[in-house]
C-alpha cells in the first residue's frame, strides 16, 4: 500500500511542481500540541479587574503593558514625562482613536508649562492638574476594567506616581463619516439626513429633533470581549416603563464576545427568532426613529452602526413611513394602500399566477387565456419551472447589483434584467407574460419600506409558489390562514404583531391615515403612559370664524 | 387544566359565526331546498329562532354553575362517572363532526376544483394546517376568526350581488312552500345546523361568563340566520325549487352563474377563498374541541401532546366512508337534523334535573350574594 502511494506521488510529481527545499506550513493547535507560544499568546498576569490599581508608577506601566501586550502591540502609546523634575508620570492613549494633536496641545503643553514651587501632595497635584488640563471632560478611574475601557474608547489617561486615580481626558478623535443622505429609505418631503456610524452624532441627530428634558438616552456596554457602546433612547413620561425595563434586561443579559452591528443586536433581542417576519424595526432615518420615540416606543442605537432599532412594533408599523405623515392625509391613505397592495403583490402574485394557469384556467377570460397560451406556445417548461427560473434570475440580479461596486452596480440591475429577460423570451425559455409577473412582483418587493420585511416576504413568496403549484387556490388559502395564525402568535416586546388590526381594543393607530389634527392618541397597543397626543380640538384657530376679508391698504379704501 | 387563553367579545362572535356559516358552502343549501322547497328561506329563520331559545335555556343552566364549563356542569349534576361518560360522548361527537365536515369539504373540493388530486393528500394538508392552528391555541383561533370574518362575509355578499342580474323574483312562489306545518317541523329539526353555538358553553371561562356568552351566542345566531336566509333566497331566485335540489354545492353553482361581460365571468374560483377559509377554521375548531374535551375528562394538563394522535384518529375516520353520497346522507341526517338532541335538548334536560333536585354550583350562592 505504501509502495503504491509512493508510485502515485511520483506520478503526481510529473504533472505538479513541488519545491522539496521549502518547508511546508501546517496548522497546529497551540493549546493542544506542545509548541513554543509567542509572547502575545501567553496568558495575562492575573489582575483582579475590579480591585483598585496600585499607586506606584512602575506597577501601573506594567499593568498597561501587560493589559495591551506591549511592546508587541504598537497601538497603545505610553508617553513618559517628568514634571518639574519632581513628579514622574505617563500619558497613555490608543493611537488613532485619540486625537494626538489634542493631547499634545491641550494636555502635555499645559502640564509642561506648570511651575512647581512647593512640593504638592498627590491629592493637591491631582486637583491642580484637573484645573490645568484644557479639555472638556475629565473622568477619574481607578478600576482596571474602567481604565481599559476608557483607553479603548479613545480617551487619554494621565497617571503620576503616587496617584490613586487615572485622570482621563476626553480626546476622542477618530475618523468618521459625515452625516449623509439616507441610502435605503429615501423620501421626497421628509428629512434628508441619515444616521452615521458614530453614536454621538446619532444621539445629536435625535436631540436636535426632540428638544425635551424628558428624553433619556441611557448608555449600556455590550459584548464580553470587545465592548460596544449602546444607547437606549426613550421619553421618560411616554414610554411604558415595562417595555424600557424589558429592553434593558435583554440588552444586559446578552453574553457574547462581540456585537458588530445593529443587525446582530436585533437577533439577540428579538422575541421570535424563528419567525420570518421581523419583530423589530430598523431605520437609518432620524426622523422615523424620532416619530416612534414620540409615540412612546424605545430606540436602541449601537455604536458603529448607522441604524436605530425600534421596539415594540406591529406588522403595519413596518410598512409605514414618515412620508405618510409629511403629506396630506388623502395622499397618505393612497400611499398606505399602495404599500399594502405592494406587500400583497410581492407575496402572492407568482403563486396566484401558477395556481390560476395550472388549476383554475376557467376564471381567466378567454381573450386573455388565448394571449397567455400563445405566449407559452413555444416554451418547453412548465409554468412552475419558469417562475422558479425567473425568481432565481431576479434574485441574482438584485444580489449582484448590491455587490458590484460603484456605478456599474446601479446599472447592472436594469441592463441585466433587460438583456436577460429579452434573451430568455427570444430563446423561448420564458413567456413574456411571466416577465411582467416577476417584474411586477419585484416592484412590489422594492416598495416595502422595511429591508428585513422585504427579505421575509421573499421567503413567504417561495412558500406560496410551492402551495400554488401543488394545490392551486386551495393551497394559497391554506397558506394565508396558517400564515395569519403564525403572525398573530408573534409578539414584539409583549405587543402582538397584528394588534393594530385584530380589534382586541379600540386602537388609535389606524391602518389607514386620518387627518393629522385628528390623530389625538398615541398607539394604544404599546400602552404609553400618556395616551393623548393632542387635544380634541388641536386646531384651536377654527374656533374663531374667519372674518370678512378686507384690504384696508387699498388706495380707494383710504 | 391548562390555561386556554382569553377571547374578546368580537373574537368569540367571529369564531362562532365563521364555523356556523361554513356549512352554507356545502350541501346544506340543496338538502334544505329538497325538504322545504320555496319556503327554505324562512325555514332557516325558524331554525335560527328555535336555536336562540334553546341556547338561552342552556345559558340558564350555566347560570346555576358559575365558573364551570359544560363538562363541569355535567359532573356537578350527573356525578363524576356519568359526567365523564357524557364528556367522552361529546368528544366522540366532536371527532365525528370534524371528520364529516372535513370529508364533505374534501369531496366538494374534488368535484369543483381539484379533480385529479388524491383526497388523502387534501385531507393531510388540511390536517397539517389544523395542527398548526390548534397548536397555537384558542387565542390564535379567535384572532384569525376576527380577521377573516369580514372578508368572508363580503365575499359572500358580493356573490349575491353580482348574481343579481339573473334573479327571477317569481321563483319563490308559492310563498308558503310545502306548507307552514312542514316548514315549522323541518325548521325546528334543522336548528341542529346552528348547534356550533354550544361551543361557547365549553369555552365559557375563556370568554368571560354567562352574560357574555349569552350576548355573543344570540348575536352570532342572528347574523348567521340572516346570512343563511339571504343565501337560500338568492339561490331560489336563480335555480328555483325544482333545479335547486339537484346541485351539490348550491352557493358554488350560484357563483358560476355570474356573468357581466366577457372579461368578468367564471369568478367561482375566487369563491374558493371565502369557502376554504371558514372550512379550515371549522376543522381546527372541531379538533380543538376534541382535545379540550378529552383533556377535561381525564384531567390532562397540556393538550398539545394529544394533537397528533387525535389528528390520526380524524384522518382514519375521514377515510372510512365509501363515497361522497354516503357522507352527505349521514351528515345531513345526523349533524344537520339530529345534533340538537345531544347539544341542546340534553342540557335542557339537565337544567330540569338541576331545578328538581336543587343542584347548584359551588360558587352559585357567593355569586348571587
């Protein structure tokens, strides 16, 4: 066997190239195999992360070096100094996260310009430094966990021999994206600003829109290994406290190494992970987030994520936009009806087409039936296969349009669809009517304002295609009833997803819009503390009838 | 017993209305037409009226046993042994009711929509759907009923409206049909067509007491009676009493007559949606009733592990009849004519016994005080 193997290797060597002098690399598990570990793999010296730090300089430098694996890690800078030849100390910051200009100009410079005539105790020196350093905010920290967290967040720490605390100066100065236009949730009459990756910028966007002292933005730290800051935003006297507490409870009880973005966070806190329909709303629009916060909902914003998560939501909250309220109520109703139609089309149209053409031909008017039959005359595939093929092609074009960079990405959708569709029809693989059906379905899918929901609808569409292909309208009816049953069983933070239409209570969040001056109440399904949004007579000026219009500046009148 | 969840007024009303009216889509219309000819439209109103009275009397029985459902009342009056036997009887009836309804539905679907699909496949699919709904529980059944009632009624009314151009209003002559005596007789017997309302007596604790179920039951009966009467009337306008007794599904045949122009015709397939939806809810309700009943009798805390065995039993019972005419025959006689005996008359007898022997529930005096 061994001989055979060696013959095989020799034969293989005739057609392949191997350099025998090269050492081949093989992956080893350092924890299992007895290998020499590099210094950065070795475990840290045990530090009690909740015990206060020592007061001597050398221990603290060792603590920083040990915590950040210096000198292997070049990211953390320790700048040692000696003030007035009396006080030895150091400055510590994370390169790139802290603004080095800020620390040089407003921390180091004032420190070196200090005159030390008398010897100061460490407490007095701490107080003096507090007044000398020219930054907005100084935080004291003496617990290792806090110190590490502040350094990682971009603050600059000052430590002087004998100090009980580190003085952390706010010097966060990393590069960030400017506030830009929304890319996913466009609007004609709404605001043209979108969230960015910076939590502070996002909070400022919300504060700018809600100038209310009752607006609370609580900060939480998520992640066990790599921490991410997160803000829970609500209006104190509007949001139901049980919802706020539940949000905080869920966030505080996530045990994972790292939460990269809001999409991952959503999955950690949602009620029904197996549900196809999302139970949280994700928005990149500050105005949309604000409209929900003022309704009594809670927004969660994660640092480094340009989306706000809104909870609790209902199914119909997912298909509403701020645009609906930015226009007159009649137009708002039209917009909402169109969106409901879009959801129906995106979910049911291909399934209904298959069911009609396969099982219920009698209901197609004769003229239309002839047209369909003629268009399918040379197509060798059954309708189901045609639909599946076109759905796949459509999904591929959509996915490619997102992945291909720059301007090509935008055009490939149109060009790809046109060329592929045209070619498929000419080659008699697909009937023209199916191109219309799939395009119509695609348009319906794009009209859904929630990205997660549109993903969910795509999966539901596949289920309806299958049901329609096997059982016709019977299958689709079954799917509708079971689907309704499943959705009505889902909750979003204790609020049933269909609560705005199941008539359990007299609801105020109407399926269709009412005039803005008649929207007296906040959505009752989320049970806000203050249900009333405006007075019954919100347009008080209508009390006083308009007088006779006169022009007293008219020349003749004078 | 496990917690069943709660139903609001509207949910319970929609639930009862939907399952009672589901038979309108089956053979009920034609078989009633065979019996009472042109007086069918008011015969059903007599059935409805007798149902209201009998249901009201049943509620009187429940008033004597506050906080107890129908099975609790049986045990309270007849003792544990006979109470359990009656519970088992109701359970068996619920299995039979679900199976015969399901089979009637499957046969109709085969005749009108899916002639080439094996019936076992349709039955299995229906049972899978019912499994999901029953597993989710009573609240979900209530919610879907409340969501689907209005579309189903609108679908039904639109059929009557669109068929209007072909109505022959003279077709209901002679107005008294087969005579008042026979009409009243059949009307009373066919109060069995409304016995679904007695489910309220089982679910009383989830709905909110006797007062509430009385309101829900009576209003639901009235609405269903009106809908039945309208459908009988419209059906008679189109087919008359002679041809009316020949069709399998009266309403489906009615929808096939709709013709406005070359584009708007043969919309009967759309009726499938309004027909299938109540059927699924009815099947699920029947299965749910079996499970709740069985769990009640044997004091089983969670009914969910029983779902699959019961579905299997229903599947077997559904597969038993040889042909659809046998199903229709049995269904018409047992369910639509004599089911009022165990479901209305028996509780009334129990009421008389409880009055004679002065039997009351534990909480009766406290409630009265």
